[in-house]
C-alpha cells in the first residue's frame, strides 16, 4: 500500500487551517484574560433565587445571549472586524469606542477594561503587528477580540460564533459553581446554547446601524447590585 502525504489544495485552505487554531486559542479557557472571574450579574440572580436550577440557568443565559450579545456586542464586533480587515483605523476606533461606551455599570466597565488590557499585553507578545483601536475603544475586550481575529485571518462569522461560544461557556461554568449545576446539567445547557449560535450570528450580522442596542434592565440591575453583594465568588 502506497502512503501519500496530504497536501494543501490552495491558499484559501491553508489560511483556514492556520486560522482555526488561532480561533481556538482566542476562545480557550486557558487564554489568560480572566474571563472565568466574571458572572455578569448571574451571581446576584442566584442569590435572589431567580436562577435556581438547570431550566432557570438556561433561561437566564439564553436570554442575555439572545438580547445583549446579538443586538449589541456581536454587531459592533462585526463592524470592528470589517474595518480592521479593510485597514480603516478610524472606523475601527469609532465602532470600538461606541461599544466600550455601552457598559452600564461600574463593574461591567472594569471587567471589559481588565480583559482588554490582558488581551492587549498578550497580543503584544504573540502578534506585535496587530493593529488595535486607540482611545476609549482600547478598553473594549470584544473589540480587541475582533481585531485579533481579523489580524489572524479568522472569518468574521467564525469570530462572532467563537466569541459567543466562549461567553456561553463562561456563563455555564459560573452557573455550575453558583446554582450549583451538575456536570450533565451544565453540558445539556451548553449543548442547547450551541445549537442557537448559528442563528444568533446571522441575526447579529444582519443588524442595521439604527437597530444597535438592547434593553435588559434586570441584568443591568443585577450587575449593579452585585457590586455591593455581601459575599461574592465572582468579580462581576
């Protein structure tokens, strides 16, 4: 039997083969940006009894993903990614700054800034040539994530799907500790969320400029009250 060595068919395939591991690295729990430190109000919701089991945890996470991320983070990230790919530094900074200004509580702003700072330091080591937004946009973790993905030739849809998956995974991990959820329950929630991601990415990509934004007062209040919660496992 003759053994043949697999070859890359074309440049596009080669780019995809290199981009995929870069995306996996960006969304890995091992990425040293501290995403595991934050619950984004979930801890307060558990404290109040609003999230108390698998069904309510799934509802909380799915509700936030389908509202906050699909109507806000992901559409802005899409615009930052496109601007970065086109070399439009001003547009990249504009959309990144607008995204940074949407955080409604002090601890959400601190979370975004801390994770952005950690990612910026990491990118300076891994890819010194990666162009990142200046000004207020420099403190937006999703914007920097999109810039890194564009620099590594990760397609925009894959970028949004990967970011959304990592966010969902962090939320499920937080629920596993807080509710608490068993491992099988956590995996059922994550499995169901994963099935929604393609549709959410499509909805985010189709979001017009005038439709950017969302309203989730319950989540915002939970984040604000979490700042003074008596005992906490998470920083937000």
